[in-house]
C-alpha cells in the first residue's frame, strides 16, 4: 500500500509536539524516517551549543547503530556543516537538501568553478563517511539546528520526489519540536534546581538553629532521613490517603521540627543540671513556637502540623494539646518515632545512649502508648530489613 | 490572489507552537481565521475545567468584539456543546464541523426522526445566538477542548470546501497548540510558586533568627526592602555589569545578612551594658559565621559575598577582611548602606534613633570613607524621590 506522506507528516508533527523529552523526540524522529521511507539506516546530527559542534545523537539501522556515535562529531568547519550553516547549498543546489546523485551530477557540470567543485567534493566525502544518500538541514529561525540523513532504501531504489518532500517538511517540523522540547526541558531543569535550592537552604538554616543546642549535632539530619524512609514505606503500603506532596511536606517538617528551639533561652537549652518545672514548661513550648514561625507560609500547612504535634503521644499524654490516637496527624506521628529513636541512640545531658537493638525494643514497647502503632509497625519492618 | 491554504496551515501551526501564553495563542488563532478566510467575525469557545463549561474566550470582528464574552458561557448541557462533546455530529453529519446550510438541509430531510430534528434545531438556535455560519470542534485525545466558530464571509459567499478543510485542520492544530501552551503555563506557574515558597520560608527563618536579638525587630525586612530598591536602580542605570540573577541574590543576601548572629551567645547579643573588647570581637564574627552557614549552597554564591562583606568599609577599615573600595562586592556595599541607614533610624542599646533627615546627611558624610560612593549616590537619589 502506498504511503500518504502528507497525512504521515501531519500525524508525525502532532506526536512530536507532545514529546517534551528531547532525547525521546530525536529517537522518535529517526524511527519515523526508517519506517516510513523504508531505508537501511537514518540519523540526526544535532547542534550542541556547549561543545560548538554538531553531534550524531541517534543513528538507527536494522542491526542497531549504523554509524558509531562517537565517530560523528562535526565542528563548524566541517564541510557538510558549513555547506548548510552558511547556506551554500541554497546557492549551488537550491533544493533544501543534498542527495548523493545530485551532488555527483553537479560535479559533472562544466559550468562550475574549481572552488565550487571542491566544496561539493568535500560534502560528498562527508556523506560517504555517514553512508548517507541524502542529507536534509533543519533550521530554526535561520540557525542550523541539525542535519537529518539517511542511507539507501531497502528496495535499492532511488528516493522519490514525494519522499524527499516529506523529509524536507519533516525537517522543518523537527526544528520546531526540538526547540519546544528544549524549552520544556529548560523549565523542568529550573524547577528541579529550585526545589534543590529550597531544600538546601532549609537544611543550612535548620543546621544553624540546631547548633544552638549543644547536644543535638546531626540530630535533624538523622531524624529527617529516618522520617523519609518511614514516609516512603507508608506511601508504598497505600493504607492511608495521603496528600499529593506528602513526602515533600514530611521532608520540610522533619528538617524544621525543632526550629522552635530558637525561641528557647540558651540558659535552658544548654543547662548542665536538671531543668526546673518552670524550665521544662518553657522547653515544651518549642513545637508551638516552631509552628508559629512557619505559620505565614501557607504552602507548608501540612508540614506545620508535623512541627506542632511531634511531641504528642498516642495515649493523649503528650504536648502541646494532648491529642490522642486518631487526632494526631500521621506526619507528626512519623517524626515522633524518628525523633524518639534518635534521642535514645545518642548521648544526652543526663543519660548515655542505649544500643540500637535496645532502642528498637523500647520503641516496640511504647507502641500504642507513646507512639502510633501503625508507624511503629513500619519502623519495625524497616529495622528488620536493616534499613534503620 | 488565491490563498494557498495548505501553506497557510503549515505556517500557522509552526507559529502556534512557539506561543506559550494561552491567551496570546487564542487571540492569534482568531485573528488568523478572520484574516485568512475573510469573515466578518470569528471566536473560540474554550473548555474551562474549573467552571465546568465552555467559555467564549475571544471574539473578533471588524468593529472589535462581536459577541459579548460574558454572554457566551455554555455548560455541558448546552445543545451545541453536547452535539460535539458526545460526537452526535459524527453520527448525523459526519464532516467534523457543522454549517448553517448543512443543518438547514438536514432538517428538510424526510428520513430523520423527530428526536434528531430536535437536536439539530437546538444546535441551529445556538449558532444563531453566536451569529455563526460554521462551528468546528477541536479535540485533544477525544476530549472536546473547544469550538471554533465564524460568521459570514465579507463577500457574502458561502464557505468553500477548501476553506472548511483548512478550518478543520486548523482546529486540530489548535488543540495541540493550546495543550502545549497550557503545559508551559503550568510549569511556569509552578516555578513561580516555588520561588515564592523559597523566599517566604527564608523570610520566616530569618525572622526567627532575628528575634534572638531584642533590638532588631523588623530590621531584616527594612534592610531587604531598601537594598532591593537600591539594587533595582543600579540595574536600571546599567553602569555595572551585574550577574543575571543579581536581584535574587541580593534579596537572599539582605534577608540573611545577619543570619550569623545565631552563632553569637545571647549573653553578648542582648547584653545591657557596653561590650568588652573580647565580646566585640566575638560579635564581629557574625558575617563570617553567616557565610559559613550558607557555604554549602552553591547557588547562593553571590549572596554569600553579601553576607560575608556587609561590614567592610570603603576605606578598608571594616571587617572581617579589611577589603577596600574596588574589592568590596557591590552586593555587600548595597547591604552596608541599607544596614547603616536602618541602624541609625532605630533605637539601639546605647543610643536613641536619629531622624531620617539626619541619617541621610550622615550617610552622605561617610560616603567614600565608610560607604561605597556609587551606592550612596543611588541612595541619595532615592531619598530625594521620597522612596527611602
């Protein structure tokens, strides 16, 4: 059955626009060339701004890669690149592409100059290296974005006019789609960088605040790590309906769970002897102080619950509000387990650390009293797997 | 001259893909319809998920808006919307669009049921409200994304087949382009939200740290506001080569310029009497402590310079390094001016605030000694304009 190239092109253009991953897009285009025009192999040389060259990004043939990728990196002085980049092709051939046959035909002309002959000869040589029968440039706003090329047709025949037209039109759409995909990629990369910057800044500031409390070096980092492990497992188990960005909220909550300690006087925070009742009460304000600090940030609504309630107990004997079982947000219950475990396994003012094994037993013992049984159960699972 | 619709469509599709602002895109499409098919007016009813309806987003005619936008909001039960949404059009007409003429022709048929007649009559009525001679649905993955419609041709003739084909093909591309633009918009919105979250979290934590120092309520906010005003003016003057994200770095630096105070004991920070030399030295460590806290965040490289050097003096007599004139980063010189001005105009431990006017004179006096003359000059400009 004959292929309706106009229709194929429309379909191709539409699919391309929906692919926002440049590498996937390029592979898709090459696959399209090989399948629709039925050639032995095809490839794309794509402009790489950082490296000031055109690089063979994909090459596809019946037995995988036809031209080894490392092999084909062409700089701006490469005759084939210059031919298209400086629009010499337009002057000499004028079709918007170059075929082997056409180039050979050109060289037989008697009306051309020696210089013109040399240019086309050099182009021909590059095409032979690529084993290409046709090369089609792809421009975006007059910049050469890349060069599509393909080998012989499987049936051994010459490329037909309508096939070449299809390829030229495809090359146009390719430029558009690649630019679109790159813009998407840029935005996504920036978004990712933003997230990292946000987390890293929070880590730095949380660490600075933690440093006020002499006994908690590395505490925040360890509580955060363990909380995230528990949170990930909780999501995996799918027993609870969690918010869409639960893990991110948990991450922030764990990093900032003790941020309120900044509001506690150093004289209490680092007191050598035991705290008076008055001092204890003051100390127990830190979850609420922390929640107040973060209150203006409405995007951290759930994280704030984690900060505020990480000292609540399952039996209702915790602080600040004495919430019990069902009323304690899971985000706070997770931090409570991680916080308790870390407190037991590190030296504090008035007692030495206990061993990991003892601490795990203790966590199990207080499940349902101090700590949330569902979260303890996940913690015990993780500890059995050696992940605590 | 006859219009080559195939070519027009290619050009249109390509331009559309490059427009990532949904509103601009929609206006562009309607303009295209009016110009290319030469109709009196055209419009787009666009799906609005939040409002569960299709809303007239743009309507363009020779004298501006033809159909008032508020007028045309169609919910899912609107006969025209149902006709396309449930693909009834395909069953009854099968062209991928509906014209007035065709609908009227259909109603004259004797082979149709009363129910079918009612459906098409209701559609006709909707078209009359819109003053439309043709409506073309636009689908994305079988979802009705919108309906394109247009009025009579300016020359009074019927729409030709090739014009209708052009419009149907355009409607396809429109769906693609709108989806693409919406995805872009989503990403950009998320990026914006991220930036806000980042700034807001930094503000909250900086405020918490500031609260340790009893004498500096609101200081950070005021220094940040003034620093940003100076920074914006500096960019406008274009006298200096500034980094691409200078203002963002300045924002962070100003917010965090005193973050190192978290490392100074409260007994020194809030001492009632004068500081001993030893205590002064300790206090003067805060810029370096601040820089150390932020050091791990490589994206804040420039902001860190602002934090580290905001107590350097133009004459080299500042701390921590005694840098002079040319060597002090502008970002730090800006914060120094804002910081000095705010310190003078607010009460501190051992002296009352001076008036704004006196403080401005003092800033002018120490220009070239304590403060960077270029930045002072911008500060004085701003104060003349009443912006300080």
